C-alpha cells in the first residue's frame, strides 16, 4: 500500500495515487485538527483523511454519498449531502479540501470566495485541479470540466479570494502523460456515444465513478505506481495535475 493507506480505504486509480502522495505530505505539514472536504465523491481520499483528523465530507450526489459513507464512517469520519445548510452552521475548519472539484464549477472565483469563509483564520485551503489549459481534451468533456488550470492563472484567483501565501505543486510527471492519452481515447469514444442532452451537472455527478479499480486491480496499481511516486518528486514544476495549498491569513 502507498503511505497513508488503510485496509478500510478504497483502492486508488493510478492518477489518484500520484495525487494522494502529494496531498498526504501537504496535510502532514499543515497538521489540521479538523478537515472539511467539499465534494468527497466516493470517499477514496476521505477514508484516508479521516484517519488523520476530525473529518467531514460533503457529497451532493446520492449514489456517491452512500459509497463515501460506507468507507469513511468506519474510519471515524462523517459524510453529509446538504452543503448549504450544514457547512455554514458548523462554522470554520482548520483545513478545507476540494479535490478535482473547482474545474466542474462555472463560477470558480465565487467558489473560492465561499470556501475562504469556511477556513479558520490562519487555516488552509487545499485543492487539486487538472493542469494545463492547453491539455483540455475529450476526457475533460466526459468528466464535465469547464476548464483546466495553469498555475499563473490559479494563484491570482486564490489571492483575489483572500488567500496568501499560495503554494503550488505539480504531480503526474512522467507517468500520467501516457495515462492521459489513454483517458482521452476512452473519453473520445464515450463522448461520441453519450446522450447530447446530458448536462454538465449530470456528467459531474458521475465523474467520480469513471475508471475506478476494484480491490485487486487497485492493489496491483498501488505496487506499479510506487516507483513513479518517487520519480515525480524530482519535477514538482511539471505534470498533468496541480495540488495547491493556500492559507487564510490570521485576523489582525
């Protein structure tokens, strides 16, 4: 298993395993006592984060929410569906996370401002997004993405929302360049066959269930990806994805 995995945690597809290796280190450096994850999907990261701090995940999609609860709650976390009322009532969090969420939102600037209000002063926002605006392809369309991000565009968005400093790390070099080619081939075929009336919201709701491995395949993938976890650390300025840690400054 990759560092930070637990027997009760669901398997990770290769790209997510590469991302988790970065996320786990960043969470360790932030050392939060409380974690809120917005859009926790099927709970693959939430099950792991729930072993590190008091954890709550929000997932509006009913199917994904049930799947997330099944793997997160045994590790001590909580999963809820109602973002609007629940998150606001609970106040602020040491660490607010949103992995592969921002690219699904039409108004990303408004989302960052809203998430800023959920972070405790002095706390952090941790997000991941697909990197490289020029790399937008069929897989992004299938997954319901509005866009991909370049670091020099994303950092000013976070600063405008009130975060400072902002630290970016790329991941996925070199393995995920090849995997992305495969994903785009799959996306091209599926997009050509999908219902043209299917909305971005519907595509987003099912995106977390695309190409998810079973337990055996996940175990094999974890072993195969391990060398590339070490390799990608040599080039934190290159890769198909971005992990971003942004601090909400303490109140004066």
